[in-house]
C-alpha cells in the first residue's frame, strides 16, 4: 500500500491499521449478518425467540474482535513511538456510532437474505467497492476538495477519519465527524429494525 499509493506518511502502517481495523469490523458485521438467520434455520423454525438476537450476537462477536485487534495495534503504536494522546477519550463515541451503523445494516440484510438468498453474494460485491470509497489506504485531503466532498457522503468515511484522528494524528475529531455518524447509526438501527420486524413474521415459512 505504501508504494502503490505513493504515501509520504511517516509510520504509514499505523495510519493504515487505524482505518483498516474499523473497516474490517463493519465489513464482517455486514457480511456475517447476511447469513445470521439462514445459518440458524433449524433453530428459527423450531424455537420462538427474538430473531434479532442472532444478528446482535454476530455483530457483538465482530466488535470484540475489533477491540482485541486494537490491543495489538496499541503495541505497534507504542513501539513505533507515535504514542497515545488524550484524544482517546473520544474513542468510545466513535465505536458506538460504528456499532449502531453496523447493527442497522446487519439487521436489514439478514432479513432480506431470508427471502433473497443471493443477497449474501451481493453484499460482498458492495463491500469490495465500498472500501475504495473510504479513505483507508489514502488520505482524504489528498484526493482534491470536490472528491473529498463526495467521499464524505459515505458514512464510513466520517468514522474512519475519526479513528485516524484519534490514533494517528492525535487530534480531536471534528464535531461534524462525531455527531453525524451517531445520527446515521441511530437511523440505521431504526430502519434496520423496521425492515427486520416486518419480514421476520414469515421467516419460518420461507425456510
């Protein structure tokens, strides 16, 4: 990545990890959520319980993976000499925003996949394109002002940049970069739950 993108960032691997680990959490939550219901078809057909539990369990597992990965990254940050700053206090807010966003998408796609099985493959294609629209391997201020405005329409851009500000740049995330993702996360959960609730009524029949 360093040579391909011609980056001049010092300790580029820290910058890369600061964006890649959160992205991996979202991508894995999105893709595993797509099969959360179908993978437990026998349980869904035989036992009544809130079906959302299956999706929440998947997203929670991916969240734990990301938090453990942060511990590994912390070692790299310490060894690299970049160190930590007081801006870490904003980390829980960014994690919460991303968690809500990932959960909302997972709920929606989990319910749709029950009726449209090819959705799990479509999700993977979407993620392949989505990662390039997120400033993980490159800096958002290096793509030009017009393209940067377009990239900011991507909810993951705001979250990834916030992680990079906290871990790499040692800057307080812009208020816009904190409030908008939280609003988007809450909206994603509400929309995802509405879709899930309406489609969950016939899960057993479709399976």
